[in-house]
C-alpha cells in the first residue's frame, strides 16, 4: 500500500506525530503504509529484525514463549509506539516474538534505515530513547503487577490499556487469547471477566469485548495502569490521567 497524502500530512502514530515537520518529512521517503493482518508475525525470537513498524489502529503483542510452548505477553504496541526496539539498541535480535493481535494499518521502515537515522542523533534519537525508557518502566511495573495484584485488577488494567492505545471501546479479543496474554488459565479469565461484566463495566460476546463503564473499569484496575500511562505521558508529552476511586 502506497503512502497516501492524508497519512503523509497527519501520521496517526503518535511517535511519528511527535516529530517536528522537518524531521518527519525527512523520514517520509523511507516509510511505507501497510496493512497488518491478524496473527501476522512481525519478527521471531532469535531471528534478525529486518523491518520496524509504527502502528496506527493495529495492535501488536510482544510475547515470550517457554520450552513447553506456553506464552506470556510482556508488552503491547499500538499507535503510541514502535515495533522493533532492539534495532536501535545495538543489535537486531531478541528473545521475544512480535505478532499482530488486532489487525490494522502501520507505517513500515527498513531496520537499517531507522538505525542510521537514530545514529545521526538529534530529535529522532531523543524521542526514541524516551520511548525506550517508557517501555522499560512498563515492563518493570508489569512484573510487580503480575506478582502482587489479583486477576480482576490485572484484567481491568489490560483492557484499559488496550482501549487507550486503540482509542476504541469495542474490540475483538477471545478469552483464550486474553489468558495467553496474561499468562493465566482461561478459566481464570472467565471468572474475572464475569465479575467485571456483572458489575456493568464490560460485555463479552462472540469474541468481542465492549467497555460499558470506563470510569469504573479504570477504578477497578490496579495502580499499575495509572503509573504506566503517566510515565508514557511524562516522557512522550501526553496528558496524564487521574486515578479514579477503587472499585474492589
């Protein structure tokens, strides 16, 4: 898919949009607008990363896979970020796999080009390093969250994060897939989702989740949602969120 005029003038990805007009225009010849279909693998663990992606409405899961085949999500990337961080950190191979969780558009760039632009320094390097710091904070908070918080809180946090990054309140997600992403059994997700549904915060039907009461879902989520979102806001210039009342 070629880069159309609207995508050129108003990049939907917030990292690209945060660049000055001149810095962004410098990248435009190297960007390609592509569609990312559901479950497409963008890079494999232990394989070289040859392309990086700046998603629009697509959402990409970064997952770790164990020897027995079980998986756990360690990060998600949507229009706030970039898929392919290792290419600017001195290597292009990682232990994680990136695949498309929700289909949509993204800007694609050759990894070698991004590395060269990063090494030039300036605003692009500064912005990407701030993004890396935000992702590091998200990973660190996620470790604490998985150890200390109950599943209902974690599920609420995850749904709020997905909704925030997609800018949607209705999206296709199966309970089986959510269980894989949270690293828990499907039965646990079923119970937690039922709790949120009975409280009137979400509905779940035929692989689609709809957020009905965003305020209460935010209040139900653990503190990690606020901490992560505010760190992204601090580092990347977004508006911080306020903490709503605790629901459970």
